[in-house]
C-alpha cells in the first residue's frame, strides 16, 4: 500500500513520469546539440580540405605543406 501525501508540493502530488521525463528531455536536448556541433565541425573540416586541394604548389610551399601531403589530407574522409 502506498503512502498518502498531504503536501501539494511533494513528489506524490506530481503526475507519474514528470520527474523522469524532464531528465530524459534534457538528455535528448544535450545529445541533439552535440550531434549538431559534431556535424558543424565535420563540415568545416570538409571545406578546409577542399580549399587545401585547390591551392597551387607555390601557395602550398608558402604554408609549408608539400603537394603530396596536401593530396593525402584532401583525400581523407570527412569522419577522420
């Protein structure tokens, strides 16, 4: 048999699942933002690799990268 709650502010007065659903919603929200941040970071890497692949040999020499290194970096998949 359960307890009888007389205080309207107590956890007994709240509907079932209210406490847990708030925690679950915040976890989902945080996970959603982490996924968005991961996607943004990967897109930035992808764009920088595209820009690297479009540089001339002289421009690569200016930044201290060989053409071979630039090709290898540009060929990497976005998740690396």
